[in-house]
C-alpha cells in the first residue's frame, strides 16, 4: 500500500492516555504487533508505538490524581497553522482544552472540545509527521465521531477544517445518519473520516467522542486475544459494506475499534 501523507484536515495521529503504561504497552504490543520506543522523560514519559518500523500511535501516562481524565484514545488532525485553527475552533463555538504547545522540534499540538463535547486534537508537524501508513495490518483504517448532536457536528467542523461532508444513505433523519468527511482536492481528494448520528445509541447522558479503527488480519482472532489479555468486548464482529468491524475496551477501560477493510481498499 502507498505511503500515507495526511493532507490538511485529515487524521494524522492518535494516542492513548492510560493509567497503566506498562500493561498498555504489553496489551497493544501483543494485540497489534506494535513495538515501543523508549519513553521521553522531557515530554512526561510519552511513548511512541511503532508498526512496521514506523511511528503509528502514542501512549501517555495519566497523572495520578482524582481529576485526571479517563483512559481514552484521542484523534488528531493535521493543521498547518495551530494558532489559526484555535481561532477557528473558538469562533465556531468550540472550546480550547490544551492551547497550542510546541513538543520540542517534533511539532505543535493542541486539544479542543467541539460544541457537542467531542474531544479532538490537531498536530502541526515538525520532525514528527504523524503516522505514515494507513490500511495495512497494525495501522489505522478509519476515524469517526459518534456525535450526540449530528447537525451541530456537521455545522462545526467545516468551519474549522476544509472538510466537505457527503451524506451516506440519503441522510434520512434519526440515529444512524452518517456523513463521510472529504479532504483535499483534485487527485488528492479522499474520504478520510466520518460523522455518525449516535444520539440515543448509548444512553442520553453519553458524551460525543472520536474513535479510531485499527486494521487487523482476523477480527475474531483479535477479539479472542482481547479477552485473554484482560480486555472486554463492546461490539462483536459486524460484516458491513465498509469492512468487518468490532470494538472493545482494553484492560484499563480505553475503547478502540478494529476492522478488516473491504477488498480493494
């Protein structure tokens, strides 16, 4: 598969905030075949997972306090101007959780909340380009937001990124509506992520959230390993037009999805 290079507005990174870095390292290493770089003390012990010798995702120790965030995976989109993106987020009604901050010479990150509570980040690359493979086993396949207010999400994100939204299935009202996020132009235009109308699917008080799908060779076998390693099933294998999909929680409670892409993708 050709090397992946995120265009502006496309997913470029994802990372895990975890309460047990050693167990998470072993869990995902066994499950996806990821190796881990040595933790960077100057960046709070942040670690980079690798797949096929390339950085694929990150791992951050959770601070030990009652106010720490939950174990969670986060998604980052490419920005070429973190300050301008921050202004666009606030102008569109979002909130700034972590203002733009330089991470050495590797790049600049920021973290935001959209108006319906979905947390997402941006990465303005320096020497660290983000992930460089997509769709191969052990690398990301897809990203989407489970939005509890689909119309608000559709209104917000095109004001922040240069996204065009294409409704799948006619855009009928109600849970299950889906819009594919198109980025780039000309020969570089591609569907790169999506927005799902998830209102009512997980309870009235469930927050909106972004999720990532990691490509695997065998969904059933991967889920069997999840159970053996202390994780728990969220969604059993579902054979869809977009691949065989499933989701689970790791032993610390962070949710992530897996997929076998359809043939030809």
